[in-house]
C-alpha cells in the first residue's frame, strides 16, 4: 500500500471539502485546525517511532476527524466524519482492521475523550494539543466566536472564561510524551484563565 500517495489524496479531498464550505467558515473548526492536528499527530508519531501503517491510520483520522462538522455542523459530527472517511476509502480496498482503526480514532475525539488504544490516545492528544501551547488564548477566542455564531446570541465573556477554565482543569493528556512536553504550558493557560475570570468578577 502506497500510504504517502493515499495521504496526498486525502489531503486533496479535505481541502476541496473546505473550499466548498468557504461561505460558512468557522472561526475555530477550519482548515488551520485540521493541519494543526495533523502536525501534532506527526510530532507524537515521530517521538514514538510509529510504523508507517500506524502513522497512516493516525494521520487519516486527523485529516477526517472534523470534516463532518465542516459539512453539517457540530451535532454528532464525529459519526458523520467517520462515515465520510469510510465512503472516501471505498475505492482503495483498505483492510478492515485499518478502516476500523481510523474510525475508532475519529470517534475517540468526542467530548470527554475515552481512548481505548494507544493510537486513539495519540489522536485525542493531537486534537487538543493547543491546550498546552502559547496560542491557546487565540484559539480559545476563535472557539468563543464560533459558539456565539452557532448559537446566534452573545455569550458572556466571563461565562466563557469559566467554561474554558473548567474544561482545562478537567482535561488530562493521555500519552506520556504529551504530558511531559505540554502539561506545563497547559498549567500556564489555566493560570491565565483564572486571572481573566478574576478580572470579570471584579
């Protein structure tokens, strides 16, 4: 199996999917987020020296994991993303275990992540790696704008800060590499959210 060629085909398909939805672009769930997650998946895969097949599974899931959101909104978007991925792979005759692993990695990114395999754990960490990065604040503001857009009413910034803080405090990275590399950054982002929340509560 020429995994590199197939990943190139996937990348083209995902890019086309986003182009078709350009008029409905989301501030957070956009092509930049997809590439961030793919890059994060590569970073973690490099550390663990994953075999080519496993890296292919991981990067395929990273490319597809939010395409259902882009095409049809947030509700059950992981299920829709997995269905889109399965339809895409039909002409390529991938082994059933490979398809199942890609689908399971996509489904593992649902809210309150519960990965059951190492690949799923990597995928979950890749999806939320920005929690431990300096650009968390920027991306979190994009998510705030997206939720406001979807709900069609103004969400109080203090409420959003409280929601975000609770989410980060409840969240745990799943892989040793990500915990050791990004937990410190996440704690800094938690502290920044606490400071922001204190400001809103003055």
